[in-house]
């Protein structure tokens, strides 16, 4: 473990988690549970928990969508590499025939270029890096 991890673990152990009870009764002082402030605070805590659960579910779905998109891109990438490999083989055969026929090296066709790997599209219009604003490398 690194020093930062040890410090974080020690801090968490000393600090501890705050439960609803510690939030409801700050400083350990008693409150009337029928008071308007206590009821409002309890509702706020419940709303915060519900909001957290909704955000957690949304994050899970975004993660699944991103994972599926990456798998699809990887599949397309493998297909593109297979097509490129066959094009290179055909080029080598053609080059061999032209060399046997006496064609000069500078007159031979160029080797087919390897395609660029596709990148996943940024979700919700927010991108981690703004380098690929054009998006031209995502379409075929």
C-alpha cells in the first residue's frame, strides 16, 4: 500500500461514517421529533437518498451503454483489420507480378494504408478531450 492509501484508510477509520442519527441530532443534543425543523430535515435526508439511488442507476446504465459501444467498435475494428490484411495480400501479389514484368520500383502501386481505429462517441455532448470535434473518424 502506498502512503496515501494508508493515510486515507486511517482518516476514514478515525472519522467514521455519519449515520442519519448523527445528522438528525447534531452535537448529541435531543430534539422533539415532531418539530417542523426535524421533519423537514428527515424529508431532506430521504430525498437525498432517493436522488443518490437514481444517480447510481443512471451511472450504471451509462456504463453498460459505453461498454456495449466499445464492444461494437472493437468488432468493427477487427473487421477493418481483416479487410486491410486481404488488401495487403492482394497488393503483394500484384507487386510481384509487376516486378516480374520489369516495372520500375517508383512506378509500382503504393501499399494500402491501415485504417485508423474508431473512437467511442462522447456521451451527452460532453467529451473528455476536445481533440476530435469533427467526428469524421467515427463514420465509415
